[in-house]
């Protein structure tokens, strides 16, 4: 048995769920998390796209004093920031998924997660594979591999 922990972009959750269902993964837990990696919490307006929620836009506006000017370059529709502008957010919203799987299934699960989430940009995520000592199904008391089926 292995535990697969993946940190992915929030906007890739639905595609990831679909990919995992397609290969027969039944048990998966998704958590809302925040974190930072090599980009150190720095993200460009282009990478954020229209994903900034209203509260975050207001925080960035007041922190940066950003005011979009006509003709200042390409901008996000309905947003105040030039696409080239970078922001240091510190910790970025992500999703963490946890899957407990049979050893034989790990490779296909990991490949499905990578296929859906790999964009080639910073922030695509990480996958960790950890050994599991045991599992217990609370309802029946079954242990080990029987607890997964």
C-alpha cells in the first residue's frame, strides 16, 4: 500500500477528478491548502488570469496602489492589473489530494495526475509517494489491503 499526496492548482480539480474516475480510483480526499514553492509566492497577473477573487483584488489594489491607465498595455478584462505585473502573495491557494492505493496502481494514478496538471509553468504542483504501514476500515475492522477494497 502507498499514500499518494499531490498538491495541484485549484483550477485543475475537476479535470483531475475526472481523470482519476476514468482509471477507476474510488477513494480520494481533496483539501484546500495554501503554500509556496520555487516561485516563492510570486505570481504574474497573466498566470492568475481571471482567477483572483474580489477580496484578493481589493487587497492587491490597496497594497500596490494599482490604477490601470488607458493604453498601458494588455490587461485582464474587468481587472485592474497589467498582465506583466507580478505580485508576491506569499502563499498561493492550492488543492491537496490524498489517495491510498495498492502498490500496483500507483504508477497509473501518478501518471493521470501528471497528465492533467502539467502545464510547464511554476506552480504545477508536486506529488509525494509514501509507504503505508496499514489501513483499518472502522466500520468492519478489516485491516491491510482488505480495508481498501
